[in-house]
C-alpha cells in the first residue's frame, strides 16, 4: 500500500538540460530520508533558449531505511 493521500507529497524540479542532473542529485541528497514513489519526467525545447527538463517527484516522508 502506498499510504494515505495525506502522507503523499510532491515537488517539481525544472532546469536547463545541462544543469538538471545536478539539481536532481541535490534534491535527492537533501531528502535522503524520504521514499520516492515515482518520478515523472518531461522535456521541452524552447527556440533560442534551449532545452528545459522537468521532474515531478512523488514521495512519502517519515520512512525509515534499514
């Protein structure tokens, strides 16, 4: 069971293609105590501005990792 809806949280990360990986790693390091349920990725190419990558992270707090 995934848990109650009140226990599920989300966050959104967005960055240009070159910096996205480091943003995602930083978030994972800062939230190492959570259980990631799913990550939804999308990418958009903006003329003259390059590519943007987005991630919707669905997670649950209060999980103990043993």
